[in-house]
């Protein structure tokens, strides 16, 4: 059955592919991004020309989120699926990132997910059904040195998604996490780097590792054997098409670096924890 779907961070990368894939499957897709009349006008116009709806939405501004969601609800009456895709990346010596840099990254990657989810949930709760898909990362399960700030935000998305999944399980709303590995998208090319270069220099040779590491990743992601970002769009499309209550809690896409093993190992531990709290009836863990 065709669904009304809102996707954040849809100007490029995973978000755009998700929008195009879902629209191609017959769903009504609202591709959201900030600055649709400015910086992202070309992206917005391109998506409109492909038959998608476009809304201006900045995940770090509550007023923008509320206005965009209200616009969709006014036009459609409800939102069936929310894809929280908007995110930013960072790479470098963790100590050298300023407090402001960390706060700004978390505002997009974590608080932004919460903002949009809160804006959409009243409609889903009223309808007694819905699906929320959060685009996390394998770095929310395993840690790469020098990606600690970004990884911390994705660990936070793991906890937020898990808690929402329990809390909404009795209200007809599924919450799923897609955990991509590294893929060639604009997000990594535009990743933020530490502002405190004096601290980076103080690390000596260790401080030189992130740049070499990042260059290696970018070379790998631009090669002939680079993974295809369409994998993520296909994983999201699969979740959307599945029956309510039957979806996996987490889906690893691409090279997992052990994230899939952690998912499998952690699921029974988490289930027992919730059971020990007397809340086992809220658990519907599935692993894919």
C-alpha cells in the first residue's frame, strides 16, 4: 500500500537515493532539506522535476521542523513513515575538536533526530500506526580511532532508537535502525575536522594518522570496487514494505566490521535487561 513518507537530509547522498527509490515504488515522498530557495535550490528543483514533493526543513531549528511537518499534515492528513537521515560527519584527533564543534554535530545527529521524531509522533499515535527509520552507522556499535566524536553521536542514536522502539511498541509504531558502513557520499567529503591544530601538532606522528586514514578511505570509496550507496536505499525500502511488527530492530548494510555480531550478541542481553525491569512485553527484538 502506498505510504506518505518524510525523509530528512534529502538533498544528496543516502537521503536523495532513499527518496527516489521510495517514490519509484509508488509512495508519496516528501524530500526535506534546508535552504530550498538558496543553497539547495538546484537539488530541490531536480527532485520536484522527478515528481517528488519537497519541503524546507532544518533539523536544528524547531520552528522549521514544526512548520514542515504541519505543511505535510495539512496536505496529506497523516505521515506513515519518517526516515531520519540528516547527519554530519567528523574525523580527527578527538581532543582537538572544540566544544562548539561537538555541540553542533550532536545538534544535527542526535537532537535533530529527536526534534523531527517528536514533531511526527503525535500524528502516528493518533492513527495507531507508523514507522520510524533512523539512519545510524556501524560506528554506533564499533569504534574507529579518530572518529570518536561522530561515533559518539551514533552511539547516542542507538540508545535513542532502542528506547523509542520499546516505548512505541504497544502503540502500533515500529522503530528501526539502519547501520551503514562507509559509502561514497558527500557527507564524508564534507566531514568536519578539528579546529585546534596546535593540539593536533602536539600528538606528533599520531596526529598525522587521521589525514592519512581519511585519504585512504576516500580513495577506497572512489575506486571501481567502491560500495554502492543504493544499498542503503534498498534496505530502507525493504523495511517500508515489510509488515508492521515484523521488521528487524537493526539492519547492517555493507562491511560491518563486527557490528552485526554485536547486534546479535547484544539483543538477548538487552531483552533480559528489559525483562528484569518487568517490561518484557515491550520487547520485539529482531535481528537482520
